[in-house]
C-alpha cells in the first residue's frame, strides 16, 4: 500500500539546462519530487527505472526527439499509463497535432507560464491517481478471484494455502505473508504456508514468541503494529526482533464459528497504512476465504483418514485378519509389475486345506473357524517379511514370494505343507487332522503374461496337487526329470 503522503515524482526531460533548472525549482517549491535528464535516450531509461507519476518532455532534442520518446513510452504497456506533458517551442498546429498523435496527454508552449504548467501537471496527476486506483482495484479483485477459485477448487490444501499467502502478499505488499493454523493446544501454531518460502509445511511455532498473534487470537480482531521496534505489545520479544528488517506487522485472525482457527501474518519492511475501509474490507474477505480453506482442509483430511481407515477394513479378512482377496489382487498386481520391471522372479503359492468340509461337519463351524485362524498364524509365522500372505476365500490361502524362482518356491511350499501337516490339533475327533495341498506358479514362465495368468497357473498346479500330491505341493506341470 502506497503511502498517501508521498509526494508525486516528476521527470523533467529537456536539453537546455536553464529550462530544467527553472522547471525543477518551481516543481519542488510546489511540493513535488523531481528528477532531470538531458536527452531522449536517458528519458526512456529513467522512466523505466524511476516510474515517475508524470513526465515533462521537451520536443526539440538532439537524436531522439520528444515525439519519438513519447511514442516509445506509449507503446510499452509498462509505461503507457504515465502521463506525458510535451513542452514545445513550435507553434504550428501540425506540431501540436503530431504531439497528440504520439500519445501525449497534454502540451505546453515555450516560453511557459509557471502557474499554468503547475495546473496542467496537477490535472495529469489526478488522472494518473484515478488510473492507479483502478489498476490497484483490478489487481486486488484478481487476487481475490484467484483465492476464491482456489478455495473452491479440488487443489491439494497445501497448494490452496500457497495461493492464499501469495495473493494476500500481492494485495498488501509484504516481505513475508504466512498462514498459521491455530491448533487445539493454545501454546503452538503451525505455519501452513509462507509466500517467501515454498518449503514451509506445518512448521511448529511457539506462540509465546509471537505476542501479536496471541493478541489477535485473544481479541478475535486484526492487530496492526505500525512499528514493531517500539510498539509496547512487542516488549517481551524486543530483543528477538532487533536485527530483523521489519517495520509493520499485521495479524488477521481467521475465524470460523466464532473461533480463531488460524491467522494470516504479514510482515513488511515499510510502514503499513491499512486505514481505508476498502483495504480493511479486502482483508476481511481474504480472511473469510482462508477460514473456508482451513475448514475444508480439515474436513477433507479427516475424511481422507476415515476413507483410508475404512478401505483398510475392507481389505482385511474378518476372521483371520489377513489381507483378503481384494487386497491380494492389488498386491499381486504391484508385485507382478515390479518383477517385470526388475526382471526378477515372483512365485505365487495357492494353499487349500484338505478335506476341510469334514472339519466343519464333524467338529462344528466354530472350531473350523479356529482352525482357519491357526492356519493363518502358521502361514504368517513361516514366511519372510517381504512375502505376502492372504486369505483367498474359504479354506484357500495365497502366499506371494517375491524374488523366488521355481525351485525355491517349490521347496518353500513343501516346507509349509510339512509345517501344517505336523501341526497338532488338540482335541480333534479321530480322523481329523490338518493338511494342505499347494500349487506353485512362477513368473517368468510359459503362458504367464499377467498377474492373473500367474494366479491361474498356481490354481492349475493346486488342481494337480489335489489329484496326485495331496498334502504336498506341486508345480502346474511335472518337474523335468533331474
Ligand atoms: Mg530542446
């Protein structure tokens, strides 16, 4: 926000030293700030560098004359809005028309009357001021639009916070603009985004070091510290802010349902003037948008956690707690893709408990379920950490063995079958014992192009095991003679 009291800056361009001196003196006496240059080239450079509020431009100058300079300024969108007052010793109508044709706002004949000159400069400055106000309003509205679009978008909340601080800093030029989340514990805040540092993410801060933030939380009202080095509110942190190039601080509480859920924190190196109702209104709108963003983020993220939790539940088997078929298919796809990418083997072993119907029929379903739970534990206790055990359904279980070739997988499957076969079932009626047959499928292998093919291969092998190797494991096709 520009200081209201700053004097307007006028650039005087004339090749005659006397005229430059006269003009400057009169302008300074009337309260303007002036700079002087002696030719067209330096005029163009000075306008770019100084961004004056008005240019008084001599027409007749060596090399680049006033018309050419004026045309160049008006052709550049960055400088086109700066009013140009042509100063000309030419009195012909064509010359004046040429000046206006070059885009000059006004002209004055030499020798000029100082009163008239000042009046014309002031008129141009009023136009410029209106223009600046409109440009600023457009800038503010654009920023607000960006923020409101971001808030209602599907962007990640981190990106939304980033847009909020970036656009707020555009409306209120600041050296730092951050969005701080005020959590349940009133001692801490979390910096969610800071426009001068994109890496900031949930940075925990102790609020005792920010009395101005605490004040905004306490009063639920904006806090403006015009000079942080002298303001009494900053007494407790005077030492800490000593070295910081900092003048004003503005803290805007972000309020939702009468509770401060965050603050927008602005720090500026120049004194802030936030007095106009329009500026205060803008800040209010931004803070409301930030409240919506924080609220949405909270709702969405807790929703996301719930969905993740729910999804987890639907991926686990109720009885055994093992991953279920759905989860297995997902893991199988992942492992298969990995095996393809790394050209490493992947084995899939499908276990099926033998004659399990008998267990249920003769011993009851409750005991049958217990047996299934024991089998799940045995399987889990007999595989490596990188292996995946899942309940495929009923009395079928799958073990995925990454980085395991045909020989290794067959040996492993047979070992597990042995463990199951020799596991005692205390209290089981006569004729009931535990055993499982297993089919082994291994990638890479003939006819295995997809994860589904691998599972199918294991299923075919299981079928063969049931026929010829009950209680033990086989491959889909007989192993070649050793
Ligand atoms: Mg001249």
